[in-house]
């Protein structure tokens, strides 16, 4: 099994393609008139206050852990697809580029009015107005880190780290990737009240 894993790592062409894909997503987000950086005019490495206008505006925040997990999940999906279905017509060196495409597509959708309004309506996202382009680019970067990490370590370690991240952010901010998806897709009022009580 371990001898299959390195095949999903990009070569030089795959790396350039992934970077090009990320730049394309950034250009689209700028074309959507997303703010390049936090409207506050300050660039920070970390923003740790969820109930803040700077949340999802800076380089990293509590939701960066979720984007690393995205990378774990995308690597797992790519590993299963290439291993089970072969995909001989598509070299596995493009797997990271495709992961960036999926993550970037979510960043575009997440910053559309319909999803911004959905977050405001059904989650605890305080005054959510979408992400800055800087934050979206960083989110793609964190996903990439997760993907590359998962490509190099045993699957069990990846799963354990994902569970630790989920438990840690649940403890720290009463939110994580699992709850974020749940509340976006099928909101549970008791969960929302519990999150708001934190």
C-alpha cells in the first residue's frame, strides 16, 4: 500500500499546474470583487476571535484546521480513485491540481451571495461577509499542506490527526468541519443554541 502513495505526489509539471490553478482561483475571486485583504487594512498571520469582523479575513484562523482536513479527505479520495479505478488516461501527478480545483471551487461558491446568506441564516458565523482573497488563498494552501502530509504518512496517522483537529476546535470554539457541514446542509437548532452559548 505504501508503494502506491508516492504516485499521487505531483512532479514539477503537476506542481506548476496546481499553483496555476490556485492563481486562477485568486483571479476569479478578485473578479468577484472580494476584498484582497481584510477591509480593516491589517494583515495578520493568525486571527483567533471567531466573533470578529476579521474572522475569515486573515491568513489563518480556527477554520484553517478544517482546510487541512480537506486536504486529508481529498488525498484519501484521490488515493481510492486512482487505486481502484486506475485512471490510466489521467496521470496521478495531476491529483493535487484537481484537489486545488475542488477546494478553489468551494472558495468561489463560499463567497457567493447565496452561501454567505446561508451561513448568516443557519450558523453562528458572526456578521459573516465572505472571505478575503488572502484568506481564500491561504485556505487553498492549508488544504495543500494536508494533501501532501497525507501522501507521506500512514493513513491511520492522518485519521488520528483529523480527529484530534476536530476535537480541538470543537473544544476551543464549539465548531469544527463536521458541525460546519451539518449546520450548512441540515441545521439543528439545538446545536446552534449550544454553539451560541459558548
